[in-house]
């Protein structure tokens, strides 16, 4: 049969408290709009049961949410770039996100350092070689990853909807 001890009612109350918090909290909180790991005011509910609120040591693991990105216009382009971590002008690893507009093309070029590009949204059209040819490209969609090999000529563009791209690379960023 069932055996009840003093922990049973406390566990049930805790579970019901979290259920009520989830049901009655605003949808923005459930969508993780807030930077914390807990829903707003969850620490208050947890404190009633002797639990501590969760915190993250930002020196051990850092993060940025999209509403914290600082977008900067790129000179001579409709594109915008946000540097998330590192400094592309200095030696070392950096991470950037770039929003490129529709039908935005580069001419053939290369980079002295390795780069990894993840397509987050839209279509990224990639080609190789010193001769620019829009009809000789491969379409890479969301989730696709492109590896730029140092000093190898390539060109790229975006489809009619533009593209959002994440760059993970070693600085200093340069173009040959």
C-alpha cells in the first residue's frame, strides 16, 4: 500500500507551487525573455521551501541574449554586425553575428585566418575561385556551416530574404 511520510505533503506543495507559477506567469517569462535562469519571482517561491535562487558565475560561463547584442552598421553596406565575444581586431578567438541584406554580394577575396560561418536564418550563397559567378554557387540554409580555409579565394552572397550569419574565427580579422 501507500506509505506517507512528512516529506510527501511538502513535495506535493512544492510541485503545485511550480505548476501555479508556470500557469500564472506571463508568456514572456516562459519564452526566457529575462536573462535569469529562473522565471521572475521563482526565487521567492523557492525561498519558502528553503531553496536558494540559482546564479551563474559569469567568470566561469558567460552568455548574451539577442536583446543584448549591440548592432553596428558596416561601412559601405546595409549589413549590421554584433561582436558577441572577443575582439576581431586583435589576435585570438572572436564570435560575431552579421545580418546581411537581400542580394548582398562580395567580390572574390580571401582571409588569412580560418573562419567558421553558421547560417542562422536566410540563404547564404557560396562560391570559390578568383572569378565571380553568381550562377556557380551553393545555397546554404539555416543550420548549415561553412569553413573558410585560410588564403583561399571565395565569394558569397545572400538570397532575396538576406541572411543572418554567425562567425567564429581567429583574429585579427582581415581580408586579402
